[in-house]
């Protein structure tokens, strides 16, 4: 019996008059199983490479070489508690927003003070520039803490996979407020928002 010709997708063309023999079905099943196994192997290799890349990108040696970033970023705390609704001493709640490699959550200190927790995924920060951006953001928060109308940086924490910036939280999130009531801000308050954004651009 002649072997069936392969189609463009690599599978044998065994269909004759809209039918497929049992032998041909067995061949196709084995090919499909091998394809699935190869995809699983490639996925494991990809995940392993991502872990190695993350470890190298955030390693002390690389950070120290890159303008001394290791000094500005918090050191990894192996004992840091990371749970579904808690990080360190802070209880976390509803998600306030998200970015390319981060999410912001409501937080509460043990004494009841409200705060906001920004969780940054090291795995999702894939380039050195993204790491620099994270370090620059933390430096800007440190410089602005204590300034009028600026959020206070209350803590900076790090685990193997995440960075956490804890800042003060007060009132309602601006976007949610304006979505609920477009007239919530007076003209003077709107001008203040624009001024605040413009004033923060040099720290971008």
C-alpha cells in the first residue's frame, strides 16, 4: 500500500471521497499527539527562559551596573508575606487600576490608615528600560514625599517576583469620580489637576 502524500500542514492526505481509513486516522492521531507533546516541551522551555531572564534582569549585578539601580530599589525580603489580601503588614482590597506590568489596590495599615498598594510584576517588566522606569518612579515618589499636594511614599517592599510601592490614599479615585459625575470638579479644581500633571512631567 502506497504511503499517503503529505499536505501543506504536514499531515498526510488520506481522505478519499470524503472518507478516511482507520489506519490513516491512527496516523493522524499519533501525529497530533507528537505535536501536542512538542508544544508542551517548547512551553516549558519558554517558561524556563522567562524565569532566567527575570532573575538576570533584576539581579544585583545588573542593577548595580546600570547607574546603580540596586541602591535605589528595595532589596528582596525573603520573609515578606504575600497573600491574596495581604502584603507585609498591609491588608489589600479592591483593585483601583492597572498598567502594563502593575496593578494598584486599596490597602489598610494595621492602625486603620488607608493606603494604596502598587504591585509591580518583575516578570512583566521585560526590558532594562522598564526596570529603569520603575526605579525612576520610586525615586520621584521619594523626592515628592512631604511636598504640598503630593502623595506620601509610606513603604517600598520587594519579593522575588514583585515590587510593592505603598502610598497614602485619600478620597475617591479621580477617574471614577468624573465617570460618576462629570461636573464634580470646579473650574479651579480642573485647572489644579492640569497644573499638577504638568508639574509632574519633569519626573516622568
